[in-house]
C-alpha cells in the first residue's frame, strides 16, 4: 500500500468516507466527516433511516438538524442501502450494534454481516475501522478473516484495518463526537498511523494511538466496566444504608469533597444505555475462553441487575405504610429514558421496574416528556401525554426513575400522595414529608 498517497488524500480532503450503521454512533460520525470536508456515504440496512438522511431529516439528538440538512443539500453526505458503493470509499467505519443475546453472550451478527457486505466490494488501498464495542480479539480474529476471504485482498498489504472504540454519551452538552478524545489501534504501525491521521482531520480532540486493536478493544471494555463495578458498589451500599437508616446520597456527596482518590457514583433503579449494562458481559464471556472468571465484574452485574426488583420491593414497603399492597396499586412511573433529558430508552432500568410492578399486579402508567411510547419484549407501550394534577392525585405512589430536568418536581410533590425518588431528582424540594429516597 502507498501510505504516503493515502496521507496526501487525507490532507487534501480527497478521501471518500463511509459509515456502516446510521444510529447513535454512526450518524454523528458521518456528519463530522462531511463537516470536515470529506465526501461521505452512509450505509444502513434500514431504508427508513436512509430515506430520512437523504431528505436531510435528522433523528439523532446529538446531531444538529441544520448541519445535516446543509450537508445533504451540498452533496457532502448521502446514504444508501446498496453496499456496492463500498467500492467508491477510501475509509469506512463500522458502527453497528453489538447487543447481548438471550444467554447474555455477545451478539456480533451485525458486525459479521457488515463485514461480509463490505468484503464483497472492498478495493485496494481502503481503510477499514471497527467502532462497535466488542470483546478483545474481534478485529483480528473475526473481522480480518472475513474481509480477506471475501475480497481476496491481504490486510496490511492491500488494505488497512483497525479498531477505534466509539465514545458517545447521548445528551452530553459538553462532549460530543467532535471533541471527545479517540483511541486508535491498527493491525501494524502503518495502519495505526493512517487511521489516526484520518481522525485528526475529522475531530477536534486528542488521538491516542495504541499498539494493537486488542488493546483498543480492551480499553473500551475497561471504560464501561469501571463504571459498572463502581455503580454496583454504590448500589450495594445503598441497600445497606437503607437498613441502617443512612442516606447514601448524603454519603456520596460527603465523600466527593475529597479532592483526590474518589470519583462520585450514585445509586439508581438499575443500569441503562447501550454500553454500561452490556460491555462487561463481553469480557466475562471472553475470559471463560482462558479459564478465567471475572468475579468482581460478575458480582457487580448481579447487584445492578437486581436493582429494578429491589426498587419495586422498596416501593412495596412504602405502600404498606399507607395500608396499600402492590397488587392493584396505582403506580405512576416518571421517566422511562435511561438517562436524563434524552429520548433513548435502550436497556432502561425503568422498563424492568415497570415489568416488576406488572408481575405483582400493580396498575402502572408512565409519563416521560421525552418518550411518548416504548417497545419492550415485542410490545409497544404508550404513556400519558401530560403530567396533570389528576394523574398525580390518582396514583397511590409516584416512582421517579429518570431525573429529567423539564419536570416540575414541586408540582409533583404538591399533588402526589407519596413519591419514591430513585434518582434524587427532587433534592432541591424543601418539603420532604412525601418524598422517600432510594
């Protein structure tokens, strides 16, 4: 491969970029590539997404509507379901989902099918980067053979391949795709150098190069396992603190006054989102191949997975004080998004909390200013369209499961019989008689 020729194309913005998967990770990346001056083609198997992109209509919160419309109008960004256009790109990033299957094992079928589709049309001097979170060894052990066998080309000689983990935090007002530091690990030094060069011309952030894709893959798992384990610790101590009559929220706020050696993590009804609840299981699964059990990770996972049930049991204790049982109780859930001020409910613990209430015979409704309906286990559930006085008054208990900032919590406190606040969303409410914290 002519490394210098590729670097010249990057420098002169002559590189054509591709992005496979136009979701929460892929579309923002495609937009940033186009904004940096690179002609960009987005690939997705969902024609509805492709049609929206080509019409300049945005569906991702972290993308500015005007940016997408202008880039499409200028011809800098297009989308297609036809993977034959892979032959026209010089750099392609794979940003597809990597969920868990029914047995809590990595489902890499989207990565595999994307690689197979790319391989059919891969040409010489193309750069391929996997961004989807996965277990260490995926890029070299899975992706490379598929690309080589399907294209007849040789990695390192005919095309470059590497891994650069996505770092997307939906709703983050400070760190977006453009300014979040990027980690790059290629198969060979030349691949790492060229991939890093591409991202330096697209992003306004530090690009950290590592020695291999496996290091970059493990780094991503560490990021989210770190949070999973620490949240598990806090959730377990929250259960203990409740028995001891101590507020864990106050404990954490006190501990975080220490200027070193401590980072604040807070309890909640469970873990949500596209990374933290899932990523540790990739590592636990891979570790078993080496006869190694990630006991700390598995323990924190069990604690966090238990939190929705614990939340409902705590709600039952509160209802009992009012002479009510969970069965036939009217429960209003406030918030089904997995975090505040976004419309993303992937892996949201609120959905499991609702399911636990339903199992126990409660009558559950929900209100979320960001999510009007959600799909869970194949069924669509519709929420209340407005948070009214009557809605609050009719509920035997209001359970706050997402701390949205555009909810009037004083109104909630005033009209609800009792509030079980699992997110400390009502911490600024002075009148606490109706409020119970997780």
